[in-house]
C-alpha cells in the first residue's frame, strides 16, 4: 500500500508511522487520517508487527485538524460527512501505540496523542487544545480524554483558554510518560517499543484491552456528545469568523452568534 501523507516502516517488531505534511505542521486532513487508520489496521493484522510508534517531526507532531479543509463547511455538511468517525477506529487497534512527540501537539494532534497508549515527548513539546480560539471546540475526543487524563480543573483551563502546556507540565499531570532531549525523543520511543515488542504478544494485547476497560468507562458516550457539539458549532458565526481569521492571519472578532 502506498501513502501520500504518511511514511511507514517496519523494523524489529515495531511499525513506525511518520506523519508527513511538514509544510502545514502535519495538519491532519481527512486523507492523512484515513491513511493512518488504514496503516494501523493493516499492521494490526501483521504478525511481524508487535507495537506501533506514531511520530511527526521536531517542529510539529501535528498542529490539529486541517482548518482550511473545514472552514467553509456548514453544520449539516459536517454532520453528514462525520469526518471524525474514522478516528474511532484507532481505539480498536489491538497492539500498543506509542506517540513520539515534539513541537506543536495541538487540537487534533493532542487528540491523536491521547488516543495512543504511551507518550514520549521532547523538551520542546507544547501540548494544547486551541480550538476555542477558532470559535469551536475539540471534536475528536479532546474534552473527554483530556478530562480523564489531567482531571477536571486542568482540562477546563486548557480547553477554555486554548493555551498549551509544556512537556514538563504535561508530565506532572500524567498526560505523558517521559520528557527527553529533542535529539533522542524518537530513539527513546523506539527503545520502549522494542522492549514491549519482546514481550509475549498475546499478553500484551490483553493488558492493553484491560487497561482500556479501566479508563474507557463512559468514553464513547462523551465522545459522541462532543462530536455533535463540534459539528453544531459550524452553525455559528463565531466558527466562520474564527477559522477565516486564522487563515487570513488576523485576530478574530467573536460576537457570540
Ligand atoms: N490546519 C491547516 N493549516 C495549518 C494548521 C492547521 N491546523 N496549523 C498550521 N497550519 C499551516 C499554516 O496555515 C501555515 O501555512 P502557510 O505557510 O501556507 O501560511 C503553516 O502551517 C505554518 O504555520 P504558521 O505560519 O501559523 O506557523 P507559526 O509558527 O507562526 O504558528 C501554530 C504555529 C501556533 C501552531 C499555528 O500554526 C496555529 O495556531 N495553528 C493552528 C492550531 C489549531 O488551532 N489547531 C486546532 C485545529 S481544529 C481541530 O484540531 C479540531 C479537532 O478537534 C480535531
């Protein structure tokens, strides 16, 4: 299978997927997410792969969903297209997924990171959900997974201000596993992946599933609620204003309509 927006390699039991739209800070357009999910599912069926690593580049893991792709959509178009449904399939991947992140981990980038099972971050990582600044909210699980991971008050602060947190703060809140120098963040993730790849694969998959049961309670319902709210916000003038302002590189003027 050939891909346009991701790079895929398999080595020593580790399926490495690199997000590859560097000019737009790995903005997650529909095609990229479909490629990513297809690659994960294909390698999930491949016995030579035991663990996944998803990474980007030093400047950006991913700066969110592709704003240009959705800026002019209506709420009805968003609802009918249901572009975030494909993200649900990541939760059904049976082998562990490690995110190796650096730079911008924003919006959908943060949601993708939180869909992974472990996270190794470089010291220059900035993690946040800035959708509020676009007149919208997270739509790929951000409100739910963030609240589960860091607790209500910190999640509220991050979601309502849109301001990112540093890697060391994310570590303190249990959002990531480890912060390492930028030169080694991918190597550290691969090292962890190879360690897990050497464990008995059936037990590994059962542990993953069991942990998901421990932390996934009520998640599906919350994600469905969040997604409908996200699509509904495309009926607001603030969404149009927020996304147009981003694309025209100016400050938005929100009116509450
Ligand atoms: N979508 C589309 N393009 C994006 C993008 C995104 N999410 N993020 C960055 N880009 C593009 C920029 O438009 C720019 O393209 P041009 O060179 O053609 O102008 C290029 O990437 C580089 O970005 P900047 O020039 O803005 O770089 P910067 O260093 O000045 O700023 C940044 C970096 C702070 C990350 C800024 O790009 C930014 O704020 N990006 C948007 C972050 C965001 O709001 N993410 C949430 C998206 S919505 C979402 O994710 C919904 C969901 O729940 C899934």
